[in-house]
């Protein structure tokens, strides 16, 4: 890979993983639109590892509290708001684990069609706009119930379709359930940790089959993806209450329309 490819693809992954615009779609489309060769499995794993490092690093204090509260709940059988949130993240991760196991072949083949990406980008973008603009959002993240977590987790399975956006569909579902933008975003980001970890682990196992890995590209991808993802999370949480989801909806509609123009 050239330095330009590494820079562009790593930063694209880092920025789009946590914005409601679909990182998988951008990783598929960027090489196609720029006439670049496919970046390969090793680099895909690398940039996902970078995103995982970023979200763990950003929420490190929250994660420590959640793990401690969850451990205490196992010992004492008493629940707190933090242990309940930890259990919600665990329960919300089960559907995507099952969905990924059952549908990974489709996700790697049929779902990667530019037209599928285009329609998913437009359709789920409109759904995000409805959830953000027309509904009341008052629930804080502390009001997350196990039922809500599982429902949001089930919606996350749709992110196996590039163009849907894992963060986008989970935030959309949380907004439909009445959660605030901050609550929807924070739960989505915390839910991303097991989701990205499982996806990266599954793809990482396939690296054993590769005869050779360009480790310089891999390390560069991890670092650049982690830095851009960390910055993205920080500013998204700072600005989301001010700007709402509308800018991302507009971007999705423009991108989807452009893809239909190019590939139809």
C-alpha cells in the first residue's frame, strides 16, 4: 500500500466508525471510487483494532467503574445503576454475536454491493432523521433497561449491511426509545467495544491463513485509526446536542444519491 492509501483509509475508518455514516461502507467504497486495489484483510483488522483502542481509551474510567460494579453485582447479587448498565452492554451484544456468526458470509459478499450500500445509506439515514427530529428524548443512560438494551442490540445486527452504520442504527433505535442524544451516543459507543472486538477477533483468525503481512502498513493503520477515532468521539459527544443528527442525515442522502448515480 502507498502512504496515501494508508493515511486515507485509516483516517476514514477512524472518523466513520463512530459517526452515524457507516465505516464499513466507506472502507468498501473508498478504494472503488479511487480505483485503488483492495486494502486486504490485515489492514482491515488493523484499522478496527485502532478504533477499538480509541473507544477503550476514551471511556477507560467508565469501563473501570462498570467492570467493578459488574463484579460486585456477581458477588453481592445487588444491582447498582452502573452494574445494570454493564449487564445491558453484555445483553445488547448477544444479538450481533449470533447475527455475525450466522450472516458473516452474506456480509462479506452480497451485502458489499454498491447499490445495497446506497439504499441502506439513504433508508437508514431517513430513519435517523425521523428518530432525531420527531420524537421526544428525555431518558438518560441510567434509565437503560435490559429490554431496551436487547432491542438496541438486535438493531445492531442490521449493521452487517454496509451503509447501515453500527453507531447510526444503535443511536437511531435508542432515540426511538426516548433516550437523549448523549445517552444514545454513549451507549452506542460502549456497545461498540464488544462488537468491534468480536468482529476484529473473527477477522484476525483469518490472518493465520495469510502467507505474508505488511507489518508497517498494519502498525500505521492502527495508530492513525486510533488517533482519528479518539478525536472523533471527543468532538461528537461535545457537539451532538448542538448540531443534532441532521448534518449526518444530509451527508447520507447526498452519498447515497451519488452512489445510485454512479452505479445504477
